[in-house]
């Protein structure tokens, strides 16, 4: 393997067939900071953002070169975890779980322009670009903070379930927010206009809902279950707020991060056994599994809907870049 001065490694290709639509190839491995977990992409700029919990920093990766363009220092003891990008304003939002704040980053200058106090132990974060509103899971407070993106102020605090942890998802078309509650397994459904919980969707007692993503075209929500050995993901109808299917992903697969490409109705999920599952949203079946190199524990995942490139964050300070190929 060849390694450049920034520590980015070109990897040999791992190609898997995905029906008649081609497959994905691991085209690069990008070294980032210590203990990365979250990841977000701004599809307008092609830039990827990875918070590093152990390095108190955010790695900024160029989608054109697959190299770290810069590293943003977040302050000692900040432990940044969640990240979201607003493509309309080119603004990036990062949760600092140990400081109970959200950092606002200018995507053009890569500078922190504001720091917003939120609830206790903020984790996941998501943006509604249509309303310029940001939503933050406060795990220890069992709440969601609602931030006005124009004023950088918290405008509401919404009580949800027990320990809303990692990912939170927004459907801008319906102005609905989906929050996975880990300790009392359920999903809180929030109306973005009223800032109230309109439904609570229960999950099995021994499950552990984690990553959450929305297909805005089909109004379908996908929820990862870290609570193996249940070995399933949940599919939720956004109109009825009911679980309509469970997707088997393999024995003790324990899914964690989820990303959706609405145009092709494709879902990507990371599993703690070391693979990325590729799922058809039409059939709710796994159509391919992409192995992540041994010794890497895949966690957060994001897809650039413009380029179809998939970014997988691993706990050993690596981001794997997966790109489509045509057979």
C-alpha cells in the first residue's frame, strides 16, 4: 500500500456486485484523529467532516482528493461526536459531548463562528435546511434541543425517551424529526412545526436502537439495532409511524450507523462484525456486504447523494471511501 505524507493510504479495490446497478469499490483509506465516530457530507461542496472524540478535533476531508484538507481544533476536553452539514448555508454543526455545547463552523473558512449551550451530554445532531433548524440529542437529559440557525440560539427543548443517543434524522419534506431512544427502546417522532412529540414507536425490550436515516422520497425511516443478537434493522412507515418490516443483516451483526441514497432507494448500514450491508429499499433485503479491512470497527456512515460516494468511519482512526463502479 502507498501512503502519502498526510497518512492517507491508497487501498486495493474490494468490489461487490449489486444486482444490475454495479457495485462499490474501496478506493481510499483516510487517516483521521483518535476515536472518530460521526461523519457528515456537504453534497454541494463534496466536503466530508469527521469529529474525533479522542483528539478534540474535526477532520475535514476533500471529496475530490480523499485527503484531509485541514483539522479544526475544538478545544481540550470537548470530545466532539455528532456532526451535521447544512448544504444551503455551508454551515457545519458539531456536538461537544463533554462541554454540553454545539460548535458552529463556517464551511468556507473552517473556523468556529459560534458556540451554543445545549443539554446534558449532546450526541446526535441533524439539520432541516428548509427551515434552517438544528436538532440535538441530549442523552443524559432525555431531551432534544432545537436551534435557530439564523440566530444560533436554542428556541425549544423537547422531552423525549430514555437516553437519546447517537443519530437523529430529519425529513425536510414533512418537517418531522426522528429520535432513537436507547435505554427504553423506542423512537420519538417530533413535529417540527409544533416542537412536540406526536408519536412514540416501541422496539423490542432487549434491542438498542442507534443509527437512524430517512428516505425522503418514500417517507421511510430506517433504524439500526446495536442490540445483537436480534440481527435486524427496522423499517418504519413515516405516514403511519408503524414498523412495517425488519431486515435480517446476519448473525450477531449488530448494526450501528445508517445512511440512505433516496434516488436509488438504497440503504447502507455498518455492522460491528466488520461489514457494510447494502440494502434495497424496494425489497427490504441485503443485496451485498462489503467487508471492512480487518482490525477496523465500522461505526458512522454517510453517503454523498451527488457522487454516490460512501464514507465509513472506523474506530481505529480511519475513514474508508467507497465509490461506485460500472460493470
